C-alpha cells in the first residue's frame, strides 16, 4: 500500500430492508480498516432500484450504524442522485471504443442463448452489434454494453481469497446502461467507487465474480482497479447459510434484545477475523490490531451463546456511569416507563451489584427491579416457594431485630447471621426468603446491598407485606 495514497473504504448497502447482521459486519470491517490506517470511511446508499428502495430502510441503515458506533466521514452518497454521472462515463467509454451500442431485442438475446444451450455452449450472448459500423445503427432503442476482451485472462489478487483467475471468454459483454438510460448495478458501483476515491473494496465473497467483471469496467474506463478483500459469509451454527432462525436479524433487533454496541462490535469482528487467541477486546484494540491478512477464508458461524458471553464480559467491564446511561437509553428506546429521579440515582449508585451476573441490559433492569417496583411486589414461582409458612414466621421475628441495627451492609450481615444462628439455621435459610420478600424473585443482587439501597423503612415494610404481625 502506497504511503502517499490514503486509505478510503466504503459501505454500500441497498435500502430495501433493515441493516442485517452480515451487512453490519461488512460495515465494521471497512470502518476498522479505515480507522486503523487513519483513512476515510464512506457511506453510499445504493438506491437505484426505485421500486424496492424506501426512505424508511435508509433511515434504518443510518440508525443501525449509529447504534453500532460506526461513524462515517462526510455525507452519505445517494447512488440514484448520480445517474447522470454514470451515463456520462458510459458515453466516454463509447467514445474510447471500450463500449458499444447494442440494438438486440430481448427475444433475439433469448434465442441466441437457447441456441448456445442446445449446442452445449455457455449461454453467453455474443452481440452482432459489437463491431458494427455506427453508420449501420438503426434508429431504435439500445443498451450500452462493455466491449470486454475475448481472449486472455482477468486476474483478481484478493487479500482473502488469494489470486483468482477467470478466462475472458467466460465473461460476457455486460450491460452498462439500459435502454431507458438507467445504469446497471455493475456500472454504477465502479463509477461511484472511482469517483469516491475508494482504495479498498471489502465485502462478502458473494461479490467475488463481480470483482472480475468490475475490473474490466475499470480498465475500459482507463482507471486504476482498487484492492479487493472478499470475506466469507456468516453461517448458522449448523453450517448452513445464515437465516432468521440462526440470528440473521436486523441490527435494531439486537439493540432491542439489550446487547451493548461494544459487545456487538467485539462479536462481529470475531466472525471472520482473529488476533491470536484473543476473544474479548475493546474497540480501540480492534482498531490497533485490524488488518486484512487476518481475515479467514472459511465461513464464520453465528453463535448466540458466544455473543451472550461476550456481552456479559463487556457489561461487567463497563464504567458504571456509562453503563447506567446505556440502561437509560435502552429504557427510552423500548418505550418503557421512565425512571423517577430517585430511581435514576439508585441505578447509578448500585450498578456494581446490578451488572455482576447480567449479560444484557434487560437483565440489568431485572436485577434493579427491587427498587424499580412499588409495593406490594408480584412474586415469581421461586419466590412463592421460598415464602412458605415457616419462612414467613422467621421473617416476622426478624423485623424486630432490624428496627435498631446500624443500617450498613456489614452490620446487616452480622445481625442476620446472628439471627440465623439463634434460629438454628444456616444463613441461606434466612437470606433466601428475605431475598424473595425484598424483590419478589429467587435471584437478585446481594440481600444486604438491597437492604441498604431500600433503607430501613422500605425493607421492613416489604417483609411485613409477606409476613404480617399477628
């Protein structure tokens, strides 16, 4: 890579639906490569298919990238807005003699292909207009075709796939401009990438054959061909092509499931790229380490368990204040009831205990439910089982001892241990029903931490709710 040529990458999705997880990974790889080299990461919306492109899908792409933290440089480019430029380049290629006008009808093309199939030849269309004298051109609709070389080979030196060779006789004269003047995808992509100065095209390996055809367009236009890196697609755990049942969801669905953006970035990076045995790392480390040589040739397999594990690690390693803000943003994004000022304060103050076992933001909220819910609490099945007649009587006797204890986690633990000993019980036999009384669940943060957060009056009131006197 030339030191005088700054790296420019791009992500170029079609706005025909949500930003799916495979597209998100492609964007991430392009973003990481550009950031690693201090280069530029561009966004282009390939919206020339007007029948399928929607403003809502475009907004979903923007929202998904923003949530993932993948900031692009400059304004997003609309491919449709550049149709005049695509046509201009096609006309220049006509003038250079590297493209030609083809007047063949669809019926003639199909007949020629059928004849080739009957002769057991590849069904490539060889246009009779390729070398026709312009003086013989009829006044009829035409397409503009690339005058591709018919001999020799086209070689793509790919950073992932290695050197790939196509015999030019297997590559047809693809259409650059349709008869209505609208550019084809192949042509528009090349013109846009050239005009945007793209140096590296990093994308899925389903585009590998496109690289050969697009290389010919670059050459026909007299332009340098960018470097390519075609990454294997993501598969499900069963090794089959990723589908919705495997996790091929929109990025916003992972947001709604409560995964941290940092965890999603970490997980997506590891789907097809590696740095030794490192699994858990920060985005700053990923930017520092990322290179194209470490992209794998085999399809990566999506594994929800690994994602959850990484998400839990990121939650535990998060700064408490930052994590609390993520929780509040999640509450707002899901249209959940907003937290009161007191609850927000409690959230920030208790984050150390809330995040210890959580793998997603909803699990953080579940740990926080003991101060988010008002009395009387609803009890899950485990809590109901813990609050049997014996346990309720024991909790009732505990309340008098809690009236005068100095209210700190250490003092409360000492007092409750002493109470359990007096009752002839192990600590767990008291702590478990106490936990159920305080939060309505069988799993929660430390009982003593909950008591401190709730305060003496609220703690005793909750115990009396399940174990009233008299």
